[in-house]
């Protein structure tokens, strides 16, 4: 019942002019693009069908870094990277200004990874 109500609120625009409430938030490490592929800590907020990420460990640290629309995104469990990084990815339906790309993220532990995967699947409608 709760899931159906949440989908209705998101799909119907129930929140109107109000900010869409945050469904899930916290620090994840995002694999950086460019020439250096390093894991960078980012603060993430999942609200409606958008995943916003900020530089640093909180939303007010250094400002919004990017937004990943989740309308057609797919979420993949990538196991553990490097033996100790519980990893998952969002793609290829995630499209930002640069075009479609896959985002690789890792959580502090497996339990946190599965919480994020469940919240993202709920937001995308793709279990």
C-alpha cells in the first residue's frame, strides 16, 4: 500500500509546487570520470525520480555537483569491487547533460548498498 501511494504521489505531481520530499539520503562514493578514475565521497539525496549529488559529505558543503534523472534508469548490483567496496551502478537510462552514461557507486557496507538499491528501484519503478 505504501509503495502504491508513493508512486501515485510521484507520478501525479501530487507535491505540486512544493519540493519533492527526500526518500533516501547519505554518503556514497562515486567513481570519478575524466582521466583519473578515483572513488570520491559524495552526499546523495533521492527525491522523486531524481538523484542529486553534492561535493563533500553534506548538501551544504560545496554545493550541488549533479543530478541523475531516474525515469528510465536501471540499477545493477555489481558485487564488491576491490574485494571490499559494495558496489552498484545506475545506467544506461540515466541521462545528464553529457548524455547517457553509467554511474558506479559504492556504499560503506553491504547493508547500506542494499538499502540504496531498494530505494532506487522503488523510485525508478524497476524492481
